[in-house]
C-alpha cells in the first residue's frame, strides 16, 4: 500500500458508505487516519449539544474537516446539558471564528457569551457557519433564534463584503422546529426565501409554514409603494428549485412570493392545516394563480392536499374558502401525479353535477389521480366522472394507471352497534361500509377492464391508508 498514491486511496474511501467501515479505516494507520477522516466526517447526525461540541472540537484540531461535511442532520434534537471539553486554546479558536462571522463587536461578544453559557442555538449556528460546503441539511429550529435566520439571510446578501458562509453547494434542505413545553414554532415565507436564492438548491421541505396576511384597519390588503417595490424585487429573482414540500401549513396567498421564483418547479406537495391560531381557510384559487404564472409547462406532481386539516370555522369565523374550486388543470401539460380534495377538483358547488366535467379538467399526461374528502353522497357523482375518464382513456388519457378515492366511508360512531356489524365495536377496527363498495362497483369493473388500479380509502380505517 505504501506505493499507492493518496488520490487512489481517497477514491476508494469515497466508496465506503458504511460509517463503521470508515471508522475502521481511520484506525488502520496514521496515513489512513489522515486520508479517511474525510469519509468519516462526510455525514454528521447531531442530536444534542454534546455531539455538536465534539464535532467542533475535532474541527478545532483539523479545520479542514469542516469543508469535508456534505450531509448535516440536526433534525432529531434533544436538549441535554453539556460538560466543558474545550481548553483555553480551543475557546480562543472558537472566538476567532465567531468574530469572523459577526458583523459587529457587540454581536461577537454576545455570541461568545452564549457559547460559554451553552446556548444551544449559538453552538448550532457556529457548526452551520463552518460547514458551509454541505449539500444536504436537516435542521430543527429553536422556537426563537438569534443566529440562524440572520446567518442564512447573510449567506445570500450579495451586497456584503464581510466574511460569511455562502452555502454554494447546498442542494436539499428539510426544516422543522424543536419541540418545547409550549408549542411548535412556525416558518414564514421570508424565512424560507434565502434557501430559494442559493444557487445549487433543488429541494426544500418545511413543516408549519404560515403565510402572513398584511392588512389595514379595514381588513384590506396593504398596497403601498414600498410593498409593491419589494414584491417586484422578489418576482424578478429566479430559483432552480424543482421540489417543494410543505406540511401542516397555512398559505393564504398561495405562496406566490416563493412559487413565482421557481419556473423549473416539477413537484409541489402542500398539506393545509386550519389548526394554527392565525389560520385562514384553504384558498385553492390562490395556488392556481401562483402556479399558472410560471410552472404550468414543468409541473409533474401536485399535491393539494395530503390528509390536511380543514375546518368549517377558523379564528376569523366562518370559513367560506376551503371548498373553493382550484381551476382547470388542462394546461398543466406535464402533470402526472395529482392529489386534491374533491371540492377543489370539481366545480360542483351545492349541486351534484360539476360545471365542467373531469375529462375537460385533467391534462392528457395524467397517470395518477388521488381524490380526497369525498362525502358518501358525492361518491356516485365522482364514480360517473371517473368512468367517463376511463371511457376516453385510450384516446386521451393513455398514461392513467391509478385512481385513489378517500373520504368518510365508515359507519358513524353514533350508528355503531355492539355486534360489530358495519365496522362496529365488535370488529376492533373501523371498515368501509358495504354500500360504499356497491356504489363504487361500476368504477371498479371499468378500472379492471382498463388495467387501472383503484383504491378506496378512509383515514379512519387504518388498513385502507397503507400505500400499495
């Protein structure tokens, strides 16, 4: 092995996926320790302050290790006390780094104090600042933070000449919040925007994104010169992001400031929730406007919703928007995977016949249709609409492979009997009613004839929600 060049050994190290193999390679010899440390530190999953500090101690000893990290996972955070492990020389190096990344002496001193006080966010921010070559990031935010938002904002502040992490290689980010004794925090679109400005970013996932509503005293949207100028600047920027996933979120404006930045978007998965204190009802037409302006030619996956939470009443009173029609998808010519609530898919209003048939709403590219929130009394109408779709499948919808229908199809608790009939208490678990299967029988037969899979689902019947 002494004659094998270092570059060849490093290429071998790049093929070591198992961390145990990497660790064993580091222990072989002094030469292997130097060479294979890169593979060992390529992926870091840090669950508490002790682990963060151990990583930083290793970086203090070998600063080049910070640039080796490609995947950083801080999503499963558990608060726990840490013990002092840094020498005075180590602390001096940490202080130098915080000074490099601070914009003022006051900020530097505060950061230094917070490190000494074992403030978790101060330590997390320092790790992120040093490991700015990462490609993948999973991060649980503290409910309130002094450093992380500021760090990511500065990373894309091109007007600044100050030394800062820039995250030029970051491709994939997943954001959540740490659990605490109060409640989970939330993100605003403004907090997500820096990730949309990073040059290599392709995938953004976040939990609990709340889009604020700016209004004057009369509940009318604010429209002043400053707001219009800010919106114009946002719309003029573009992002290379192709995938966006938002869970338990509430977007009253259809995420227009973010979606308008993403002309290459091919997957949007949005799960709505009316459970938040400032929640507004789901407004599908806002999403239609946001998506129509930029993403129509490229969007392949659209989930509007994924078993979200929709209430007839929100904090603002009667919710008159959550049953609104999304709009025709016929011009979304790349769309393959659609997941949407029935009231948003078909413009049926209070009738049982849609104003526009399903065959005129869906694009010919569609491969899977997942319809949520179908009431039992709406099922016959949906069955007929889907049968019509299958009748013209060979001519217009050749790629259609699968149909899922989710709704309230089990016996209501008030109607359960002790015998277990119709999914009653005697069965141990709810099941879909037999009459629902009878209503869907013509559709099932049509699907079998066409070679299309059909699944009936009810979120109260756990066995029906397992993905095939």
